[in-house]
C-alpha cells in the first residue's frame, strides 16, 4: 500500500532526491579532478619525453575546473563546508543557529539568483552566436553551462535547508 | 553618498554578519548584489555572468585542487607516518629531538602541500600522539604542531599565494620563490626556540630512548616515498618537465603510485581524498568568485581609487601606514579565515601599498607571514581547531592556545624581519627575472 | 553604458559631461598603456571636457575573454584590444595578429581608412552592437623567440621545436612550419623558456624585453610579418554609447583617433622596436633574418594560417568579408 502523500512526506522524498543528486555531483566533480590529473600528466610527460604536446589539455582542463568548482556547490552546502566564523555560532542554541542560517540563506538567494540569470544568459548568447573556443574551436556554451547548472544545484539544496531551518524554528515554538 | 560612507557601511555589514556566523560567501554575495543594483545599475549586471566563468576558467587556478589533492593523498596513504618514524630514529634521541623532528617534517611537507590546514593535518595526525606518548609537554607539542603547520602556505606551493597573485596580478612564480627564504628563516626561529626550551627545561622535551642503530638503518628505507615525492615535484619544475601548475598533477600521480606500492590505495581512500579536495577547492574558489566580483565592482564605482588616494595622503610616513595595515590584518586574522581575508582585503590594500611605493610582491609575502599568525590567533584560528579535532582529549583548547603563544611571538618577530629586510623576500625572485 | 551616478564622477562634476568606461588589457605601467592614457587626454581636450574617459587597465573591470560581451552589453563603453581575443565570436578581428597581415607599419592606417577595412569590420561588429571607431596602432609585430641552448638560423631549424602560441591562426602556422604548438599560460613562459619546457614562443617583439624573456632567449627570428606583422588593435565602442554622443563629439573623437593612428604608424617602429632590440642585443640575444629563399618558402605556412582565417569566418557567415579583407592585405603587401 502506498502511503498518503502528505506535504511533509513529499518534502522528505524531494529532499532525499536533491541530496542524492548533489552527492553524485560532488563525486562527479571528484572524478573530473582525477581525470584532470591524468590529462595534465599526459601533457607534461608527452611533451618532455616524446616531443608530443597536445593541443587540447590546457583548454579542456580550464573548462573542467569550472565544472569541479561549480558542480560541487550544492554538495558543499549539504556538508555545511562553506567558510564561516563560528566563534559565536557554535555557542548559539539550535533555534538561534536556525535564525542565523535563515539570514544567510536570504542574503545568498538574490546573489545566487543573479549568478543563475546572468551565467545562463552568457551561455545562451554563446549558443546563439555559435561562439567557439580559442584553441580547439569547441562550442563555448558547453563549459559555460557548468555555472548555471552548479548554481541551480546549490539553489535547490538551499531551498531544502531553508525549509529545514524554518522547521527547526517551529519545532521549538511548538515544544 | 560619498565613497567612504559606502565603504564603512559595507565593511560594517560584512563584519557584523560574518561574526554572527553567516558564511562569508553569502555575505560577500549579498554585498555584491547591493552594490551592483543600487550603485552601478543595469550595466553592472553582466558582472555576475562574466566573472564566474571568466575567472575560474584559468589554467593557473588548477594548482589549487591539484596541490590540495596531493596533501589529501599524503595523509590517506600514511606517507607522513613513515617519514616521522625515520626522522625520529635519527634525531629523536637529542634534546627536544622529537619536537625538532616535527619542525623538520613541517618544513619538508610544506614544500609538497598547498595549504597550512593540510600541512597541520599531515603533521598533527602523526606527531601529536608520538610526542605525548614520549612524555613531551602538552603545550610545547601543541605549539610546535600548529606553528609548523602554518608554514604550509608560506613555503611553496601555496594556495593562498595563488589567490593573492590572481587577485592582484602578481606573478605566482615570484611569490612562490619569494616565500622560500622567509619560510626557512621562520622555521629556524622555531627550531631555535625548541632547542632552548629543551636545554632549559629538559623535563618538557625528553629525548627518545631505546633507539638502536639497527632501528635507524631499518627506518631509512621508509623515507623513499617522501624523497620520491619531493624529488618528482621539485625535479619536474627544475628540469622543465612540468610548469609549476602542472607539477601538482605529477605529485598527485606519484602519491597514488606510492599508495599502490604500499597496497594502501583503494576506492574508499581515493573517494575520501577526492571528496575532501572538492569541498576545500569549492569553498575557496566560490569565495574567490564573490571576492573578485566585490573587487571589480569597487573599482568600477571608484571606491578603490578614492580610498587609495586618501590613505596614501594620510599624514603618516609610508611605514606608519604599513604598520597600521599589519595591525588591521592581525585583528582580522583573529576573527576570520585567511583565504577570506586575502580575498576581501588584498584588492583594496595592494593598490595602497603600490601607491606608497612598496612592491606588491614583497607586500604579498608580508601579507602571507601575517596570515600565518591568523592560523594561530584565537578566537578564530584554523590550526587550533584542526589540532583540537585530531588530538587526544587530554589536550584542551587552553593547552593549544597557550602552547601556540610563544610561536605567535616568534612569527611576529619573523614578520618584523621580513618587513625590515625586504631582501629576504625579493632576492630570490630577482635572480629569476 | 552612460554616465556614472553623480556621487562617483569626481570632486567637481562638470555639467553635461559624459563619462565613458574604457578597458585595456595591459597593466597600468606598461608603455602601451601610458601611450593610451595620452590619447584619452587628447579626446577630453578635443571634446572640451564633454567626454570624459574613466580608464581601467589589466582587464580589471570585465574579465579579458568576456570583455567583448561586456562591450555589447554596455558594461563597458570602450574596449581597446586586439580582435583575435574574441575570435570565437568575431573571427574577422583576427587580422589584428596574423601571419602576413601587414608588411609595413604604415599599411595599418591605410588599410583601415583608405582601403575600407574599417567599413568591412563594422558591417560585422555592428551586429553585436559594437562600432570599431579606429585602429590602435602603437604596437610591434610578433617574432619567434628561442630559448638559450637552441639555435635557429633558418625555417628548417624550427622543425620539431615546441613553440608556445596563444591560439587562433598561429596554431596552423606553427604546425605548417613543422613545429609543435604548445599552450602554456603567459605567467609560466619565463620559467618555461628557462627550463626548456618550451623551446620558443611567438611573441610581440617589445614584450620580449618588458617581460624579461630576453634573459632566457638566444635568438629572435625576423622578419616579423611572417609570424604577425605590426599589430593593429581596435578602439571598439559600444554602439549605443557612441551614437549617444553629440555629432560634434563623435567627429572630434574620430579625428583624434585617426591622427593618433597615423602618428603611431610612423612612430611605433622607432619607439617600440629599436630600443628594445638594442637592450636584448646587449644582453646577448641574436637577431637573425631569414634568407630570401626561406621567406619565399614560408608562403605555404602562412597560407595555412590564412586558410584557417577563411574557414573560421565562413563558419560565422562572414566568408565574403574575410576574402575582401585578405585581398586588401595582399594588395598592400605586394607593394
Ligand atoms: Na606549501
Ligand atoms: Na586567527
């Protein structure tokens, strides 16, 4: 028998899905890094010992770094790994911490919104003009898409944290 | 509104929110939005699209994840542990021998790891237990580890120097080379202090006993891993096999091969190393994006230029302003993370220093030595927290802070030396053009 | 673009003045930046202070590769730089740095103004909301520099060498010469040459000394026009911002820039090539000119680069314009 879909249960399922996707994105970023180690070693060793430099490693690894940084954004938030000063924060009650968290999320939302909007626009224009990269003449919109994708993952994770922080506030009020 | 009103409001909001515990990225991001929307207007919106991709798509920044990964692999494959055993077998029997060993190890691993935090983990995860076990004083142990760890960002490679170089257009190669002599000088100050303590208070730093020559000889083979790693990384740069950016990848590959040869490489270990690297790289470079936006917006609004002129025209000699700036950095260093301090303040401070006639390269090293202190100064001292998290429970936060105190004074002395003798910083870079 | 909000326009705001944000890619202290600063001052003077220029250096406002987009958007009002940085969007601009673009320094202003290259460029740039108002000609050509320990005297000596290039058509040139193109970041070039990570680079001849590469180089290979003749950068304006100026101010700006182009055509060789060459030679760098036979033989390699130019532009729908431009360049070079 299926459980009735209460809002709480729905949220729980959605949250689990988003967190899973973000963990996968974080691991994906790690695997890209591993690939990058291989690529750069190939470039250095090939160039030095075999006089066989590549034309693709420098350009591709710059693009992939964008992927590593931005695809990991949601995962970092999930792990609460964004840099913060926690002199007072760690001494706050759970409720006060939830308030500070909420303030932070509200401060971040417009910023992430601008990032999402403008970086998507950048990729959209590059797509429209068929913009090509300098060396390999690859379509530039593809790596540019890492930014709006990563910011979207971070935004989704943040929405979940916001709901949770509000839950933490109400929990205390109720009890 | 005048530029200084804006600056004061911005700085006030920054500090207030950050002190409450709001992540630095969110605070900086919110300020970016406020400045662009209310001060610059529609033409500034594009900055949010151009900066993230345009700045992170930068080959030089690849060094950040690569060098962090090297540090992670060193810890996860326990290369650090083997090195410590060797060093201890040879010098552990001298007065203060184990503590000197720890210092020596900090300096060597600083040449492999990109960050002070990574270096503290590399050193602390081995040395804390060993020193306490052999009856070393808790405070001396703690101070020696957190201070040695802080060398990680002064002796190249250095993630913080990369951030400083990218933000302020200073040659990263020159910064790296510029940190070598100050790093060695400060390391020597630490060792001198340890020897002095060991001789005056032998009970705080007992020599290790029971080391036989057979243990010494047998320990030697263990050191091949570290020697190989150092040889590959420095050798690759020296012979031209790799550029300073690429060498991080060769280091990571070598560390993985070493782990394979020890049969210590498995998926769980690799996965942990990769995920830790993604986390650390991510938060540093996300903050860098927000900080670059901040710096570019302040430049567009003319705030940076106005501030530079005003500070340069203060009725103070240049060295007076330099001292004030260092005081400011010390205060910020007690409260904030060094990466955030470099990101937020260096785009404002470097033009001022340049205007006063100081070289941005030299100021970069002064900045770095000052930031080494930031890793130690409470209430927000990253190395203190890291050591607390890996040390046995009998080592309290008070022991760690009090233990770090003499080393903070030594770092202040080092900072003074770097400021009074610029040649310590500029001589090596000048030989490379 | 448009004017800055009043509080930021300086201590004594001049009424009816328009402030334009201008970005250049080189740092503030660079001789080419100082020269540019003088041109900006001339513009302010010629417009009676009605047009003020707020100058930014080292791409400190919009990141280098995004600056053309920033100009289209109005984040920047003026962008000074080479067209080839934005080749992925408008490959027509690659004539800024390209094999056999200009043989003589004075060909540049002639090509832009008298032969109509300016008009051809603007047909394409205007689609992006950009007007190329004038060429910026205070530049040298590009030469091949080779590290110490490697010696080159002829085209054949280049075979198998690892040459650092930035991208674009020079990649095809290097391949056609039998060398290996290598891509390393500019800050890593000095140590790259010193340690032998690369054997050489294609580089502006004055920057050779400004970036101290002469300390680690043995030879400079001439003539420059085989690799890239004297560079022609552009004064690119946001079209709306430019059209928003009064007709008198537009003409004043065009006139200042036209005169600057003519003057730079006359002076840049003497001021930017000779003194730096003297410095490099004093440091032991050899300047070698290819033999007439080698210059003739380089034709095949420069053709490869020019075919790439046609190809890139055809992909962007501007093949006809690319052909027109190359025809003009050939006519000038044949003189
Ligand atoms: Na280091
Ligand atoms: Na601190």
